[in-house]
């Protein structure tokens, strides 16, 4: 099992909208490394939902509900999407500042490659983030 972090700008698609929709396809990824990460995602794998640009915090846990398929927003077979669904909100959002301040997370993809929109996490990173968010 792999663990993921997906980023969304809250003015475009916030956590609350995912909860309301109950499921969505994660599209619009136009970075090859992020696209390759989408291709690695398996059904049932957890994804931390991160609000980027404004908020800059992890706000919930989602999971992959459908593996990669052609991105329906573009007529170019190089790009893919996956479906995700909400699992639960974080009791306490975890800010980027708190992540950067935690030495256990200094090598995390969000810290090293901040512009990447789909990031694989190590299990220890995932567990640390859950603890920081007071979420099980």
C-alpha cells in the first residue's frame, strides 16, 4: 500500500466540496512526475487532502476510489485522472509551517518539491501527519 498527498486550491475545489460531492475525479495534472504518481495509485489507498496557496494545510483524508483513466478534461492520452472520495476531516488542520517545523518531515515531498500536486508519502510521514492532525 502506498500513501499520497493531493493538493487543491480551495477556491477551485475545497475539501468541503469533495465531502458534498462524495466522490470526484482528480484531473488537470500537467506535470509528468505528478502524472506518474497518479498512475501508481491503487484503489483504497489513502490520500491526504491539502489546501494549497490559501490555507496551506492538510484538512482531510480521502482515498482512491478508481485507478487511473484518461483525463476527461483534455484530448491528449498522455494525461490521466483518478477518482477519490472523502474519508474524514482532520480534527486539527496541519499547516505547512508546522510540517516544515517537524524534523521527522524534513525530507517529505511537500517540503522538497512544493509545487508538485500529487506526492507519494512514506508510511512514517503519513502516520506523523495523522498524529499532528489529531486524526486516526
